[in-house]
């Protein structure tokens, strides 16, 4: 996997952890932050010229839905800490546990409908208009 992807994943994870600490949003393991984090990572990677796919799906260790991005047929899950795996960030092959329901525009519509702390539009300081 590209070194830039790992660096940006770590950087975005740190932003989410700071947001949790300062504003008491999401759980400590970042459950509830998957959509915001994945879309922020997608934006950061795009700025580096790396294409990615925003995915909304399911993982058996997550209550309800879960979001991640895919780059070149690999999963990049910066909120993997909420899953029953010993990693804060998972970057690797798509496993059978990651089940896709929607991607890109449809996935964005669904996550916005969740509202509150899970909706990316609740964080304009992370997603400035025009970005």
C-alpha cells in the first residue's frame, strides 16, 4: 500500500481523536465516526492525486452500518478500532467481513440522513464549502 495512504490515514485518525477529545462526540473507539473519517480521508487522498471509493456497508463487529474507503481493491478503515480486531487502522485486502451496501453518492446520501454527530455536514470545520 502506498506510503502516502498510510500517512494520511494516521493524520485523519488523529483529527478524529482530537475531535472526540475536544467535543465529546462519538465513542472513544471512534464508533460513530466512520463516515466523517472516511470522507475526510477520501478528500485528503484526492488532494494527493489518489482516487478512492467511499463505501457504506456492514461489518459483523459493528452495530448497524459501517463506512470505509477502498483504494485499488484494498480497504482503508481508519475507525477499525471499533471492530473486534487489534488495530486502530486497517489497511489491507477486502475480507468477507466487509460487505458493501452502497458507494459514493448513494452512500453519502444515506450517511447524511443519519444526522447528528454521524453526519459529515455536522462538521463544517472539517469540510469547508468548496472542498
